[in-house]
């Protein structure tokens, strides 16, 4: 089959850029539309790629309008807000072939309380938790628990979507009260919130592509949420990622059995088959075993940037198999490479970075020509072929190698070639460092 398919991707960041690159590699795809997209996504592509700002990710009607404008053969709803408002349901009702879970299935991410209750029903390993609608009741709860034990660590989490920033660590009574106050900043998403026990251990990300009945588990990943090296600073949308993650070695079967099988089978049993990509935010516990930190109903960002490029199977075939409910008949293959993603951000992110907006970005042109390197954009303005900072997270440099050390050094070398006028580029140099050091002891 020759090229001819049109694909619409709903989203606008580095994740969607990486997904568009997977469709670009398919010999079946002729045109890719990304909405709302960003300038850099359409820069120097191998097939026709356009961005359209028409999609408001929280208004599914605007997404349908974009679909009606282009009449795509496949629509890939890749972003969490768009899934939460039921874009998949509406688009399917209008006759489109859509990749992604329905609104009810996407509750596994859009409502943490619903998700935890669902996990409890299906015996998925999780921390002890309690939910609140009244901040005063939460403060009374904290007064009791910290009176009994002063050195407790709790997590206060907004029930709804909060751009990856809705989980706040509380290691004291003062921090717990402050975290409850923070919930107000998330608006409706924070009106209901959870308080969860801390699970000491090392985090990892797992992914399962599912048609609602069966699934394929990809290589694992690990992301770096804190703004600064040594995992210090504020939580961000993600400052980097690696794949595969060493922490999951030997745990693959347990992760599949306890997290993926139980939840995908459970969704089917409850009449909400999960079709799309299930994200597992897991923890290898210091005490042994694993625990589930959270679920997402789509690829992570920046984890997508290290997972998707490793899928060798034609991505159109993967997506169509999911849509048609025939994933079991498709053999999905991944390469055996390691990948390291380093995020380039505006200095000040995730706090104030307005002073960086409009500043010129230098060096990306050279980086894009390096072998084994991919660059995915998320906050870049392109004017007359030049790049300017427009957001907090600006771009992702992804390096692939035969081992974690090689990939990491390539990514760092590439990042050193980039700058923002006024010394306004911020990035973490320790992405993948722990795995690289541990690999020195491999036989």
C-alpha cells in the first residue's frame, strides 16, 4: 500500500511531535495534522506536516471542528484533557477512526479517587489513602496523624488533572497544611483530593498498548520530575527520561500481572474496555514488591520521546489493530537500543520564566543533523527559520545508543551545543546517571 493516509494528532507538545515522527516513518501516511501543535513540529519534515491551532483541548467540540476540516483517516487523541472531556466518544459517534480511550475509561487518569477505588476493587497493589472534599476535615486529619507520629511522609493529590503538578509531598504538619492550601490553585481539579501514604522506593513508568481485550507491554521508562539535579527543586512536567529503566529488570512479569492485566481485564469486566495506551506509574518498594503510584490514560511526556522511537512495527498498523480490536493478531517489535531524553527549558521554569520568552535559541540546527539524535519541540516559536523561546519546556533532545552510557553522553554532548541568548537555557545533566553508573558493574 502506498502513501495516502491522513492522520490527525490531538495535542501540542514534545509527546505529539514524537508520535507524529512515528506516523511519518509509516509508508502509508501522506499527511499529518497536529492540533493545536507547536511551530517546531512542522519544521523540516519528511512528509507534509501541518499544525492547526483550532483545537481547544478542554472543548471537544473544537476538536470535532478540526476533524471535520481535514477529514482524517485516523485520529490519535494523545493528550489527557482531550481524553477527559470525551473527545474520543464524540469523534467515534461522528464516524471517525479514533485511537484513545473513552471518557469513562480515561477516568483512570482524570479522577484519582475513581482510579484508586477501581484499583481497590481489582486488588491492584496501592498505598493506603483517604479522600477529602472539605479542607477543614483534611487539616483535622493531619493534626491527628502527625500528633501520633511526627516523621510521617504523606502525599496530597488533586483528584482531577493538574498538568502533572497535582501531587505534593508533605513531610511535616506544616507542609501538610500548606499542601491542602495548594489544592485551591488547581480549581475544580483540587476540590476533591486524596491523602496517600508515602511508598519509599524507586519510580518507573510502564506502558501497555491495548485494544480492550489484549495488550502489548513496551519497554519501561523512567522520568525525572524535579527541576534540578539530584532530584531537587520544584516538580515539573518532566525534565528528562530514559528507556529502558534498569529498576524494572526482573520485575516485568510482576508489573504485567499486577498492574496491566488486572486493570485492563478489570476495565473490560466493568463495561469500560480500555483502548489506547495505559501508563503505569509504578514504584519498586524498598520493602520489596511493587506499588502503583498512578495511572495515566495516554503516553507520558517526556517518556513518549524515548518509548515511541523504539517501536519498529509500522505505527499505523499498531493503531489500526487497536481500533479494530485485533491487536492479538499483530506482532509488535521494538529495537534493543537505549534512549535518553534531556529537556531544554527556559531558565526559571517551572516558576517565572517570562523574561526568557522571545529570546533566540542557538545550536538546534546543528544538533538536528547529528547521527542518533532526534529533536522534538514543545515551546519553540519559528520565525524566518530561526528559533525563539515561547514556553517553559522548549525542546527535547533524544539520543539513542547501544547502552545507557553511550546514549547519555550523546544527549549531553548535543545539549552542550545549544544556548539561549542571555544564558537562559536550563537543563539537567544527571539524566540517566544512576543507571549509567550501575551499568559499570554489569558482567
